[in-house]
């Protein structure tokens, strides 16, 4: 909290997320990593998902339907960029092609490492290191870069309401969001608690049944929790044991992201969409962090959220068949997967 308060005073973008992230990452790399609470993380995701849902409207949802082909196209393009740039991990980090692809894929850290184990690849620590470098670098650099380009630091509570009152309606909608997230998690949906809360919040927005709002103080608390969680993903023993993988992974992540972000801006210029919004929408980073950045900078939260959600679905749903095709291409090309 102190780090977030200092960051806010200094005008840092997303201070309540990036400040705790810096503290948590420093502690983890020093060997003092605090245990992560799954319950707190799920509640934080529920708060953010609920706040995202309240940013939608009937008109916005109608407009988003027309953008679905573009969402799918950009999701597939991000996978292609990840695949091409993963060859740099093969060349400079000594990873096999399959593990390199999974390490650079814009999916979840745990999901990609688990898929590697399922495919018989004993390199999940390498994958976890590269994925952590990708996520952390994007979470840190994109808010700062966007704020610099737009000439603003934004408002860290932009997703929530300015009041601090937690009413019965707020408690009810968060409870329903948690329940929906639990159901989605049970059936294997990724990012279940964000999506579950988002669905409940969208329903409330459409029906006006609860007229619930999310106080800004809850959004701040959720950001602190998420920042601590991201920083805690660093494993000192992995970084010490795999320094080359960490450095190359960071550089490859930046290269992949630069290609993806440039493509998103070009698409925005060609379609007339806002380039800043589409850059966040196409960024190979976490949905929570990109949506928070969009809210803080006054960009379209619904567009960013929708693009990010669809990308996550495409990557996690098709990671296995894409990896299988990648392996077959390697065999046909006369290289070891």
C-alpha cells in the first residue's frame, strides 16, 4: 500500500498495481517471496470483472458484434507473431521449437507450462521464466509508454465509482460474481472469476436489477492484490539457474510485443479505430492489466476487454493443436521439435 501511495503521489500510471508489483518482485528475487492467497486473488479478479461489466452498454455491445471478425483476426495474428519470434528462443536460448512456442505464446503461465508437460517436454521452468518476463514487462512498460505518448498519467480508480460506500447491492453482485466464477472454474474455463463476474455485471447492466456499483476503494485494493500476485511469480532459483533464458526471454517478449503492437496500430489507422485503444486491445499481456490501463487513460474499456478475452480464448483453446502443427512443420522441415 505504501508503494502504491508513493507511486500515486509521483504521478505513476497504475500506481496501486505497479508499486506493489515492484515490492513483491524485489522480495521474491531476494528470496523473501510471500505466499500468494488464491482466495484473495479470486476476489480481486471478481472486483475487476464486475467493474468491467459496468462499463458496457447496449449500444457498445451492439458495436462490438461488428468487430468480432477483427478480434479473431488479431488473436490469430498474435499467435503467428509469437510463433515466428519464438525461433529466436531456439537460436539464442537453446530451447526446442515446441517449448519455445509455448514459452512465447500469449497465454497463461501455468497453462502453457502444463501443456508442455502433457506433451512430454521437460522444460516447464524455462517456459515459466519466459512467460513471467513477458507478462511483467508488458504490465510495466505498456502503461508507462501509453501514458507518455498520451501525455497523461490517468486516474487509478477510473474503473470504479469515486465513493467508498460498500452497499448491499455491491456485496450481492460480488457474491454472484464469485459464484459464477466458481462454476466456470469447475468446467475448466480460464480466467473464470473475471469472466464470471463480467457476465453477472453485464446482466445487471442490461436488466438494472441491482443497480450495483463498485466503489473505487475496492478497485484500488484489487490492483494492490494483483500487483503483489504478479511480482510473486518470479522464482529466484529459476532466474539464477536460467539467466540466459531470462534475458533472451525478455528481449524476445519485447520483440514479439513490438511486432504485435505495431500491427494493431496499423490496423487501427486502416479501420479508423482509435490506435491507443487497439494497441491495448491487441497487446499480448493480461486482460486485467490492459483493462485497468484503458480505464485509467480514458480509453474504451469494453473494446479492450472484448479483444483480450477473445484472444485468451483462442490461445488457450487452440494452443494444443497449434503446437502439434508446429511440431509437424518442424519434422517436415527436417528439424527436431
